[in-house]
C-alpha cells in the first residue's frame, strides 16, 4: 500500500501544496511544530533518506533549500530549521520548521491540528514568497 505521502503526491489525499517539480513535492504539515512547518518529500517512495540514489538525494536538498528560503521570507522567524526524522511515515522526507528558539524543533510536543484557514493563509504566503525565489 502506498505511503500517505505517495497518496498526497498522487492527489488522493488533499494537502496544502507549496510546490513540486519532477522529483520532489512540498506541502504544509497539518500538525505543525510552528506555523509554516513544511514537509519536502521525493516523489519516489523510499523509506530511508540515506537509501535515495545520489541524484534524487541532491535534488531533494536543492528543492528544500528553495522552499526554506521562501518560508523564511513568508514567516517571521530567526531561521528555518531542517530535520530528518522519518519515524512516523515510511517515506523519506525533510521537515522545514521556522525557528525562533531551539524548542521550536521539539518533535515530542503534543500534536495540534492547525485550522484550514490558518494553513490556507500560510500556504498562500509561502507560495507568493517562492515566486520571488524562482524569479
């Protein structure tokens, strides 16, 4: 059975998509650690990020860099942190999280679902900032 991320990429499960290219897909985490928390996944379903072929691995991190820059422009924060955890979903992925303090990257916090209105607003802000990055 395809992972939840493969189902999101295929459009079988709705998401707050930020961007995609031929190799990668970025979307908002609906249970964010901080507003703007974005997941970046390769379109190929491989569980362990270190098992990605070199080309896909490089593409994932290059795409993540663009998305992180857009998040940093759209969301007031000191930095955009990156984490690779991969314990909950068997599909390689990168977390991009706006940070103002170290505790903002604490995955043991209780998960709280963001509202659709909030997610939609943040999605639009990041996508608008991404236009400047792509220009």
